[in-house]
């Protein structure tokens, strides 16, 4: 027992609410200004050459640092969703993310060289461009555009919430986190009950709701539980949604954060396009590196070492925190990472990174094979210092914040604020660390803005609506497209999206199932036909979407499929795990079979085109 | 008629892709199987059972308390290596460092530098400059 006390005391669980100081906000403001300045520099740099190639591909001039640290790396999920999973499920998440150990060589070594070469020979600027020219098929280009717009939009919308949360948490003053927590209490005020009365709610229901009047509930789960105790099942069915909406708080700081985040990222991306996204991404990646290392040192120092942190965390949770398949906070025996999902995720992260449209387009933009080679060095070392340290930080976080519950995706910002307490210029250091997640999120959003905007302007408008559009017109449309996409993302986040990491997994699975096999066929297989690649792309995408739809809408029973096992992340945005495997396994398998079979039974491609792309070309004199 | 040769970039890219694919397969086989055999609780009912966790006094005064967990095979001491649970160290952390070293080797000695060529716009600009 004394050891128990010793461990708990040594770890020093935080009971007070951490908060940002003025220095935190200043550090973030400097970071935002620096990003804007980089956007202006990028605007000047891309001014030579055509607008489209400069704005969407940076004139194919990416060097090793820019390619390595921007093509396959972090998103808001890295600093919000992933840490939340470590906090919730424990050490097993190291295996969940373990395939990142080979992402630097798979990301550049499987497709990199051929993609860069073929995109040059074909004059392709975007991924749909690449498929359209490689196979001479506008239909293939259009299908690729639609899929990219769909997946990238979902992924991007999820990032906005993360950006707004970081801004919110860094607000200065002792009221900051207090505001974010207390203002986000669920309260059913008297005026809302009066509104229900006027709407004709049953007087008995009104009387029951009066018992909840002005009470504070920490989150929606607590409020719904209490509501369930007070109201009958019929009353709940009729009014629950409306009552919960009425009690949901307005989080002003969240909206301020959302506004600042959107203005910043849309602004600098509009100014400098692809190069702005890449250069700010590089700058932010470097900030992330230092932020994570600093936080690692501070976290270990604060909790008294990693082993002690693990011991304390297991005491607070259970054996699942230190063993597979992972801790289950609900206590119902859910297995976060059974063997089938461990295999699935070793496939997922590797091949989704490889086939991400935002990553592929950066490889197309690299300046030489030396750049690809050097990028492998840089990213290998970089990943080593990001992912394992993040796991360590979050295990330490579990001991400092034992009861984050529904707020587990705030673990990194909270760690930044708490571990810097007592240091000279503490709030400034906290700001520098918070710049890491903020940077990751901005970088992701800016690169997706470029991809989505290029999809709308280059792949749809210019290709199908107005092939002779002037450069000024394309420029105007590109900028307008970015503003509209930003506004849509803000609108989608007025009611903040849930399940950040689940959305990241969904989009990653979808892009891999859609693009991996077609890209491999395009790069390495002479016999690949248009119909074969269309089939691979379409059926891969359909497989992933179908399995997700079955899971989300609970259709397994109706379709008489085997019962869904309680595995994976506990979220309603989860797929149907057929035989326990993630949809990526089925999507890639079906995509591969469809691509090969359909190619073999359809006419072969034009030999002249194939020779141009697969045979040695005579040197030009 | 001269024999048509494959593009040299295609040849080297394919060779490198096969090496990378093999590396991924080996890493996955090792990590997943090692972790599954050494770090998994076979009985899901134990995952969240705090009663199965015991913290004992350290063997040496001032040391770190020992963590004993019953994960279905009786109470056993959890081993740590460099602060990591040992199965994570051998199954994820060490392979990660080895893969990093291999990636450096791969970049330095296996990837061949090639000429990627010019896109049509750049080629036209170059031609115009020569003219």
C-alpha cells in the first residue's frame, strides 16, 4: 500500500486546471505571423512560370527537407487523436502506430521515383491529371477527382476542430480553461423550459424538466444519463434530441479559435499556393520536432521516469493499459487492437501514406532522385523522434491527468501547459510546445486546401468546363475555391465534429483502397488497361465505403453478416470489421483482383503510349 | 531492328520497390507476432480488472515499485527495458530503431540516382532557349 502511495505521490497527479498565459498566446501569434510571412515569400517564388504549375506544383522544385518533412507526415490526428488513443488504451497504441517505422522507405521507395518520372513525361500537375494522361482517359481523371474531393474534404473538416481547440486552450488568463470547461457545462435554463411549454410539451414532461433546471453537467453523457433517469422512454424518444440541443453550451472561445485558425491558414495558402503549404509545413514540422522533444524531457522529469509513469497508469486503469489488446475504459471487454486489427493497421498506415493524394503530389513536385534519397534519411530520423516520444509523453500524461474522460484529446495541450509551470517564461515555452500541434494541423489543412482547390479548378473546371480559361480566371477561381472550402469547413465545425481520429482513419482507408492499386498498376504494369484501373479504383472505394456504411448504420444484422465483434476504437464512426479485419484489407484485395482480372480481359493499352512510358527513350541531341 | 530496352528508371525503381516491400513484410511479421506472443492478455475479461494489478515495494530502498499483473497466467512481474514494457521494447521500439538504420542504408547504398527528365513545359522552354 505504501508503494501505491509512493507511486501516486511521485507522479504528482494534477488536480488544478492548467491555463495558458499571455506568453502562450504571444508564441502562437509569432508562429501565425511567421506562417503568413512564409506565404508571402512563396507567392514571390512561384511567380515565374505558369500560374497552374507554380500554384499547384511549386514548379517541380521541392528539395529534400521540404519533401521529407511534408509529404507523409503529421496531421491534427498526430497531436490530438493519436495521443488521445494512447491516453485511453495505453501501450498497445505503440503497436497500432508501429508501422510508421517503415513509412519513410515505403513512402518514397515504392512509388516515389516512378511517380516523379512519369508525371514529368506526362506533364501532369495533379493526381487526376496523372491518371488521365497515363491512360488517356478523361473518365478516369474525373473519378479520381471526385474521390479526392470526397476524402480530402472529410479529412480537412476534421482538422479545423483540432485547430480551434488549440487556440482555445492557449487563451491567456486564469479563466481560460475554466471558461472552456465551465462554459461548456450542459445547463437547461428556465427560459428553454418555458419555450418547451409554449411549444406544447406535455405538462408532466415540463414538470420533470423543471427538476433539472439550471443544474450543471460536465458533458453530454452526464446530461443524457440524468435525462434518462428523469424522463420516460416515450418522452425521451419524442424530445431527447431537442432538449440536449437546448442544453448544449455555446463555447465562445472555440469559435474565436476557429475564426483565427481559418483566417490564418486560408490566408497564407491563398497567398502562396502549393509552395506556401510546403514551406509552412516544413517550418511547422521543425517546430513540432523541438516541441515534442521539449515536452518529452519535461514530462519525464515531472513524473519521475517512464517506468514509474507506467506503474502509476496501470494502477489507475488495469492490466489492459500495459498489455494488448489495450485498456477498455468502458469495462465491457472491448478489444482495442486484437491480432486481426494489429495486422490491418500495419497495412493501413504504410499504404495510406504511400497513396495519399497530398503526399503523391509532393513527390511529383520533387526536383530529383537525390531529393527522394535524402528525404528517406531525414524522415527516418524525424519519425523516430516524433512517434515514440509522443507515446511516452501520453503515458506520462495519464499519471498527471487520471480523469480526462471525454476530454482525452486535449492531453497534449494540457501537458504543455502543466509541464512548463514553474519554468522561467513558462507560458512562452508552453506556447512553443502548443505550436507543434497547431502547426501540424495548419500544415495538413493548407496542403488539403491546395489539393481540393486544384481538383476543382484544374481537374473539373479547366478540363471539363472551360479548357481555354485565361490564367487570370484560373487564379481567381483558385482563390475563390479556397475561400469557399474554408467557409464550408467552418460551417461544418459550428457543431464541432466528433471522432477526429476515426475520421482520419476513415479517410486514410478510403484513399488507400481507391488509389494504391491503380497507382502501382500505372507505375509498373504495362498491361494495365483503362478499364482495369477504373475497376480497381471504383471497387476499392466502394468496398471501403460499404463496410463503413454497414458499421455506422448497424446493418450487419439485416444483411445477415457475422456478428460484429466489440473491437477497435469505441466510436459510432467505425466500420464493420469483416472477420475482424479493417476495411483496408478487403478494399485493397478487391481492388487488386479487379484491376488485374479486368485488365487481362480487356484490350491492351496503346503500344506507343506504353513504349513512351516504359522503354528507354533516345537521348535528345 | 535494335532491341528495345526497358527504361533504366523503371528497372531501378522496381528493384528498390521490391526491397522496400520485403522490409515492410519482415517488420510486420516480427512486430505483430512478437507483440502478440509476449504482450497480449488472452482473457478479455481481465483487460480492465484493477484487482489483477499489484504494486510491490521495490527490492532496493528508493527504487521503482514493482508492477505485478495477472493477465491470465497467474501474477507475473512486468519487465521493463529502458522504461518501456519489455514486449514493446523488443516488438516495437528496437525494430523501429533498426528500421531507421536500414532506411539510412537503403537511401545511401540501394537507391540509385537517375535522371527524371523534363516535363513538356520545361522541355519547350529549354528548346526555346537553345534556339
